[in-house]
């Protein structure tokens, strides 16, 4: 028998605020954090809305001795570092990151770290200050000048701010987690795949506890424009941002991107029991798959949702359970019509006659699609749903595209033994996880 | 999971696209001869950069390798390299003629890099958007320029999972799919985790490896600013000199290495030729500093020990270590110290070399290419040399197979990869026996 694994700590950052409580209150009250973007001048973009974190000071979330290192943190890294700090505290753990003097429950080598990351764009203002030193009299960039002079105006550690593995590296340093460590970069599937990998690492006894999940900020002019170029973003709700993301609704017109992340503390049940931790839930199933869509490689799922269904079935097999045991599904539910249709098709294929009875919920109308941050946020919310035995509010679905439980509704108490969480990188990697009430 | 449920994992196919060529046997010959693939950088005009040379892939066209060119209209450089290497590995594994593959049980785990920036258009958009009074980007001016210049595909292909998407599509496999990017350790980690998925029996077959090119203006800029690259501009072929007292940094290379991994049962049932067996994997974090390696190499030590432990062997059983061996001052001395710590009295007899001396550092793809080299060493009982090793460093006092290949029994190899930021991975590969 492989070791059993439980979720003991949650740390989230999102447009709804810093911490799981702010996020939970927001989704239960049906409050969307989607708004007009403020971090750069968005007024000439086709899509002008997204989710941004409230103001924060990164120094409040790292030990005093580590404040200097915050200078080499891109925003994506800051989000992961904050979420990890919150998760450690929520789990009641002692690490050098939260208490330098305290006695830690786990030795460094028994702590792993698997954090999903996106493609981090350079801060435009920082780069441009150097680029301008390499322009000729007509303002045209000149590579000779760049090599000889321009590049020297970048801070020496510039590259280290933007390597995707630095989310995990900073977290491992702050908390002295010396166990297995990985950085998965599969866009929206990154967070779920990272949680799955931590599960396997603990099961095979390569670590007792892991940080897992992901974080990303798409609130950078280049990253945001890259999303707009894909044609996935809705352009019809700039005046009604809170109504923009409409998973499974007939008036859905695309996604909204944003920033955020979720870090989960995943822990071997035996060692969690030894330290009298109070787990939110047990993680009992994980499945992954790839979408094959010759029509649109890497941009859209196949219409039948074959790949998504395959991940769901594989998670059910891993959990040794059946579709009728699942009490709720946190769907990817991006509000992008082709993706939502594929997901509906996958749910119907896997859950057959039960599909219509299962509440289906999406976090995207509230916090947007945060890329590599999305999976961690959704797993954290699933854990919270199980603890609170509550399904949060659903908004923006007045005319469902299918006969499923997706329509607008208030938060409601429910008997939740098993929840499935689904993530997909829209045309690429798919992942499904199953959480169980302890 | 009980021991009896653990599956053995074997390699049945390999392919690479490297600065020394893109055919397994001819590149292996060149590695034994000690050829260098390093020369002047041609991808862009690097003539005024602190480093003007690199290991570029030459005379390569991915369209000569793929069977489904319609899926790959605008592939980035990583993807181009990966497609060729993956097709070669697939073919070597005899999978072109195997019709009974359960595609849902065939997965893929890559350690591929972010794609190459559309540098000229990116820079021009930023400069057009610059308000020179405030020295800040002005959104309206930026988007006006970006709309004219930036195209969807050149942007989308930069996402780090696009290489994965293309290779999975090309090979039509729909099992578990991952890309990891732990800097210079990525493809070693990918192979290790792919092996774990097979060991557990979750899939029958995994495509694994990596692809990367950072030979672009901002890649070279980033490493030059870190002073991580060799500046030996007057001597490109002599610039990558791991373990040499006069080493002054690593040399960027590019390319891809891909392997086909299968459970032993699956390989045997379809009558596949078994090249070698993956028997150990260790992963760790230095958890020390972003800018420095832990001076005693505690992360590399933990990774090597983890790999040996899983393999159920001791240091005395290892015939060869494929070094991370980048040629930076810090890496080579710390790696030497870490090997001494793990191997104790056996450190003086084990042989360790760095093929980065010949190919340069393929970053995310380095580990896969080095693992492939280990399997060839086992097959032919030959170890590739570390070239440019004429002035020994007193801090680096192991047998690095200097300048000439070694001929002798090779059964078990340990392959090391250590990433910037402190993520470390090690694999143990051994000769296949029933």
C-alpha cells in the first residue's frame, strides 16, 4: 500500500485578496474581483479587464534576513512566496521561514516543493531603460551598442528574476525545504500537475511533506497582450467586468486573465497524525492526459473533450472510486466557449446518468484565469469546500449550455464526501484530482 | 505500493539534435574524438557582446524528420530540435511499425525551455512605447506598435508547454503529459519523473528528454550579466574547459535529446530492442541561496545519494559519472567536493567527464543528451573525454578522463544535473540484464 496523503495547509493570493479567507468569503458572497486593469494603460486594448491583487508589501511575507533577496523576485515569484508563507502558517508548521528559532516538525530533506509556473515576462520599464542606451540617433535599436553598452544597464542578476524555477527556489530557500523539487510549466495545468507530483513523491516516501500548487501574474503588458493575441479573452464586457466570465452560459464570449496563485501543504497522513495536524481533506486520486486536437495544436481542446475525460477517468481509477461517489466538480470553466463545451462533453461522457445531479462550480468568474496559479487556487477551494461542507455561489450563468447543475445560485450547504478538481491548458495538458473528506 | 508492483524501466529509443550533429552514431564518434561544436555565434550579431561564440545546431531542418508537417506551421527553435530528436528516438524504438500502442497509456514528460523571444519586434514595440520623459512604457503607444509587429504564433510558441504540445501531436500520444523547467536540471528531472510514472505502472511508455536554445540576445545578455559565460573570444573551441584551472565560465549550446522509456514487460511483449535500464533517480533542493551553490554541495550530494539508494547500489558499483561539469569556477569545484563526499574512498578511482567541454551547455536539454551518452558508453565500453583539460585545478583532483577517451568496462553510470537556483537531479543507468 502506498502512503496516504492529506492536505493540511492552504495559502492563496487572488483578486479577492490575500489569504484563503478573503477568497472564500468572496466566492461565497458571489463577488467577482474582475475589474478594469490598472497596472498599465489598458485603454487601447480590445480586452481591458482582469484581476489584480490588492496592494501588498513582499517584505511582510519573508523573514527579515531574506528581505534583500526580494529585489530579484519578479511578481510571479512574489505571489508564490506569499502563498507559501500563508500555507505554512495555516498548517501550523514551524520552518526557518516563519520562525527562525522554533523547533521544526520536519527535517529539511523530508520537505519537497513542486510549484507550477508560467512564462515570466521581463518588466517592460526595467528593460526599456537599458534598451534606450542602445538606440541610434533615429531611436532605432542597434545590436552593437547593446552588446557593448546597453546590456550593462541591466542589473547583474536580471536573468534570475525571470527563470520560472525561481518560484520554487525562493520557497525552498526561505523554508529550507531540501527534498525533491520541481517546476512544472504546463500553463493552466501546471498547478494541478504539481499537486499530483507531490502526491506521488510522498506516496513513494521520497518526502513527508511538500509545498505544491502554482502562481502566475499575467498583469504585465507583454504577457497580457500574448493572451489577447490568442483570441481567448472576452472583449464584450469592458463596461461590466463582474459579468465578463460566464462559464457554461450561452452568452459566454471568452476568458479573463489575471494574477494569483495557491500553495497547498500536502503531507503524509502518518506524519500529519503524529503532529496532531487537522487536515482539510485527503487527496486520493490523480490523473493526467494530453489533448490531441489536430485542428488547433495547443490552443483549443478537441470538441468531444476526449483528453479531459481521460484525465477524469484516470483520477477515478487512481482513487478506486466511481463517478456516483463524486459530490461536486470544480471545473476549469474558463468561460471560453469551445473549452467549456469540451468540458461539458467530457463530464457527460464520464459521469453519464449522474452528470445532471452533480453541482459544477468554477472559480474563474471570481478570480479570472490565473494560468499556472489556477490549479492551486482550485485545489485550495476544494479543500475549503470539504471543510465547510459548502458549495460557494455561482454567478453569470443564466442560460446554461447544457442540462447540468451550472446555473447561477447562492452558496449552499451540501454533503461533500468527494470533490473532483479539473484543470486543462486549453488544448494541451489535462489533470484531474479527487479530494475526500477525512 | 508493494515492491512486487514496481515495474522495471528500460530505454528502447534515443535521438538527439546537437551542436555536433544530429545522428546518434556520428555524434558519438565525434564525442570520442574530442571534437568541439563551439564557434562564432550566428543566430544574431554577437560581435560586441562579452561572449561572441556558442554551440549552435547546424545544417538541420526539422521538416526532414517529421511526418505531420501540417501540425507545425510556426514552431519555435526548441520545438524544431525536439521534433527531430523525438522522431529519431521513436524510429529507433521500432515504434513506426508498431500498430498496437495504447496511446492513452503512452505519456510524455519533457524538460524543455521557454521559446525564443521575437527579439527585433519585441524591442521595437518597447522602444515605440517608451515615454522618454518618464522613462516608462506608455500603453497606448506600445499597443499601437505591438499590433503591427507581434504575431500570435511567435508569441504563443514561447510558452514553455508548446514543445510538449507539438511532440505529443506529432507522435499522437495522449497519456499523462508534463513539461518541467528546472533550469539546467530540467531534462534529467523529466526523465527521472517519467521513470517514476512507469515504475508505478501508470503508463506503458513515456517519451522523455528536453530541448532548449538560449542562444538569443536576451539569453546571452542574461548570462553575460551574471558573468557565467566564458569570454575566451579568441579561442571558441578551447573555451569550454571544465575542471581546468583556467576555466572562466560555461559556453552556451543548444539542441535536444529525447529517449523512449518503457516498462520492461511492454518492451519485451512487443519485442523491442532494450538499450539500457534506468534504475535510480534522486531529486533535491540546495535551499541555500539564489546566487550561489551550497559550498559543500549538500543538494548535489542528496540527489546522488537518492539515485544510488533507489538503484540499490553503492559508490563502488559506479563506473562513470557524467558530470554536470559546466566549466564555471564554482560548479566544478563544488561538484568535485560533492562527489568526494558521496564516493569517499572510491572517488579516486571513479571516472567522471563533462561532454559540455565539446557541446557546450544545452541548459534544459543538457541532461538528456548526457544520459544518452551514458548509454552509449555502456554499449561500447568507452568513456568520452573532458577536452581542454591541460592545466589541472588543485581543487578538482578526480579522474576527469582528460582529452582522450577511456576504454574499459562500463556497466553503471551516474548522470548529474544541477539547476540555477539549486534544484538538483541525478539518474543511475545500467546495462540491461534479464
